[in-house]
C-alpha cells in the first residue's frame, strides 16, 4: 500500500513511525514532513493546506491512501478535493470537520444527538469557560474562576476570529478519547490524558500540549465503552443523518464529572501530544485500520492494546506559547533513542545537515514501561540526554497519575 501522510508535526511523526511498521506498506511519503519523518518516508515540499498540490502529488505517486494529520487542512476541505478525484482519504470532509472548526456547530450537533456537554451561558459570569468558536491551535479555551479572569479571558478569546462561546465550568477529571471512525462506527484507542497548561501544576497559559500519558489508570474498559456509547457514536450518527458522515479520527475531549462523562469539545483528528503516547500501545496493524475506516467500514477490524504504559514529555522553546525558537542547535536525540525512547520531531529543521529548532513545541520524548511510574522515569531520563539551549519542559507529566505526588 502506497501511503501519503500530510503534516509536519509530532503527531505526524508518530503516525509515520507506526504506519512504517505495517507489513502492508510498500511506500511511505509525507508532505511536507520534518527531519524525523524523513528518516521513515520520502518527504515532498508540498504544504499541508495546498489542496491542488497534494492532489497532484497523490496522483503522481499513485497513492492508495492519504492520511491527513492537522486540523486546519481538514477544516479547509483538503480531504474533499482528494476524494472527489477518487483518492482514498483518512480524514473527514470539510462539512464533518466543522465539529472542530466551529464550537457552536459542535454544540448544535451534540444537542441534536443528546450528548452530555456543558450548558451554554447567556452571559459571561464566573465560574465559566470561554471558547473561541474557530480553530485556535489548542489555545482558544480560557477557564475563568473569578470575575477578573472573565474580563481578561474575554480579551484573549476575542483576539481569535469569530464569536466567543460561554459555557458552564465542569469539574472533574479530563480524558482524551481518540476513536477511528468509518462514518457510523468507531474503534477507540487507549484512553489518554494531556497537559495543556504551559507550566507545572497546570499553571500558565494554554498551549497545544506539554505532555501526555496513556492509558489512564482511572478509566477502565466499561467507562471507555460508556464514552463511546453516550458521546462518540451518537455524534457520528447525527453527522451521518445530516448527510456529512465523519471518516477519520473523532477525538473527544471529555470531563469525567460526578454525573458521568460530558464532552468538553470534539476534534477532527488525532490529538497532539496524545497520539505520541497512544500509538506505542497499539497491538495490531494501524495502517489496516486506517485504510478500512477510509473505505467506509471497520467491520472485522480489531486493534489490541499492549499491557504497558506510555509517557510523553514535550520539549518546548523557552518562550512558548508566546513565541517559538528558530535555528538553535539540538543535540542528543540519538542518545535518547539509544536509551530506549521514541523521539518525535515537531518544531525541527535541518541547517547544513545539523538539527535545529524551528517552532514552539520542538520534540516529544516518549517512553513505555510496565506502569506509568516506569514509563515516566524512562521518558524524563531520555529527555535529560537532549540538549537545546533555552528550551524548557514541564516536570510533572504523569506525576500524580503514577502515584508519585
């Protein structure tokens, strides 16, 4: 199977790593890719949002399957251009991707599907959550517990395009569920938890994610099934009823409240950095599952889960999320890999053959272990081997979940 992977981040590197292990793979290509992906695939200088360029590339390569990683190209309709040309795509249509592209649209779908979610407020008042309606790279959600935070949050939220959604603040434990969807049915991967805030103790501004772990100790198979039956499958059914079936990864951000799971938001793609922790735990051929979903039927497809845990620590530019870093040397990635970790490239580039920084989130260092404590120890030990002047990381990824806090 000839596969074209669209994207250039840590999520796409993790997907490339997993797909490259499939016996069904004959060729792996990426557009545009990154230095880490280039070790697994042939990279092409075509932007992820260049629909015409991707179509021409897919045709020239006689691609059997295109896997679209980032949300922005999906919301812009890249998958539609490819499908209309007869190319199989894992990734939702523009209409279905609105589930992430518009928080108001997602609320409307959830209301019609009777999916439990936070109530919409008619005016901002503490405590509440403010959300930018459109895409905001994971930074458009502001939790406000005081009136002062509401005033400041409105200023931030209004800095994004579109209206601002005001919701009740749900209390509980957060959960990320990544479900492969074929339009009607869904297959859930290991439940994960990410760390959105920039600094230890969940302080500082929201980011795209500073780390993650999987599976989540307090989420058993019964609870995961409940999330699928009450949150994911009804949403798929409603989108299909509207004539916009969702094919791709439906990512449910869930709050486990005292009243049961409630959806905080839906995303239309694999999570980042959750994917870096979830995919090392997959027991089975992910490429076969992606191709089956893209063809419209997951019937007969099963993916097991290894009896292990995974922890991902993100190494970020010193001023991230306010600013990234470009051109700073990165050393020690080979040492981290030799220590048994997976080093997923995100904001990196090559400068005369040398690896350098090129973004906000730079690398994701993932390690597995028999339990979260072991995986965490290995991940941080490997991250210690990587040297990036001025870079930083959170020190508390999976700390509480591993029983160490």
